[in-house]
């Protein structure tokens, strides 16, 4: 994946990529996040794990600038406090099934990828603002090729399989050379074969030096690939645990998190498999 030399300029950074300090967010009279602190260093890949309602999506939306803490706390990007959410959003990539639903089904995968460099959902001709160049299209083709998506570059987004759509959206996120890419439950709805192929692609992406930090949100510990060495465990709007994936996730912690007895956690090929 030679294309990832595009991130060589990030090697001079010494600050954390993003840091949340005592962030709280309330909605409907209830705390969705309660004094959450989290720091992501350059080159780190994280998994966010937790049951429904734990606050994972709200945490992501604050981290990428879609929401702002409304009950205190600070968000820092590269060590600087942010006052402009637009600056934060431009440096964050987002991949989710919700985004996939917004992509025009007739748009070819290549155009979907290119739309990432002009901050559009759906590549629309415009007389104002930036237009993609031939270099942008070359980069889009290279990203798709590196993610094993070159074979469907010319196919309409709407006829792609769900796994192919997710790969297209990852390539789209890469176009803006972000500091972080959030993968919000990207395996939801994939059949076992498609899931394993997709996870292998993600793991290969994550092991490239200079690639942006990847943040994977999932309910399933077996989806945590070896390259995702850090885990943030959330429960009821607070951080229940954080640290090295191999140290944090065990039978006791997972049983408490999901309220069901897990007899064993089998470690195989760098991945974890729960035994009930």
C-alpha cells in the first residue's frame, strides 16, 4: 500500500491526535456521557466496545465534531483547544451504514471516493467551490486498488455488496488525508465470509506505517483484529476500562459488561473469541 506515504508529513507530530478532557453530554434530562477523558496518540488504533446505550455513538460524534460537549469538558486536536467545529470535521473520516444510505445509488464507486476530497455526499457538479482534478481520480483509483476494490470502481454504489460499500467509504474517508477514521459498526449485516474478508482488509490497512489512526466500534470482540491493540470499554456513559486489548478483555470484564456469563476467552491468531 504505497499510497500511504501520503501521510509522511504526520511523522513530525508529537502531540496527541485528539484528546477529550472530562467531556459530558446530556440529552432529555439524562447524562449520555459523564466526565469522559480519552487520548489518542498518533499511530494508535482503538476499539470502542460496549452494549447499546453505553454512549459510544455520542462519544464518536463529539470526537469528530458533530456534537459539542454541553455539560463541560474540552476537545483538543493536536494539542490545541478547538473553537471551530468545521476544523475538527475536516480532519476526521467517518464510515457507517448511515452514511452508506446517503450515497446516491447510481453513483459509481470511483465518484463516491472522489467526493471525499470535496466534502460532498454524492459528487455534484458545481460552478463554485473546489472541483476534483485528474490527480484526485488517480488517488481514488489507487485507494480502491490498495483496499482490493479496484474491480468494482466503475460499478454503481447501489449494486455493490455491503462489504464493497464499506470499502468504498473507507477509500472516500482516506481522500482528505484525515488524522482519524471512525469505523462505526462496519460489520453489521455482513455474512460470515464477507465479514472475514472485510476484517482482513481493515487489519492490513491498519498495519501500514503512516496510516491515520483507526477507531473501530463494535459489539463483538471477535471482530477486533490484531492491529487494534487498544480498547476503550464503555458502560452507561462512563469509561469502564481502557488499555491494551490483551489485558483489558477477559472473562470477568466481559461478563460484567454484557450481563451474561462468559466461561472463557479463547485467544487465537491474535484475536479473541468468547465462549459462553
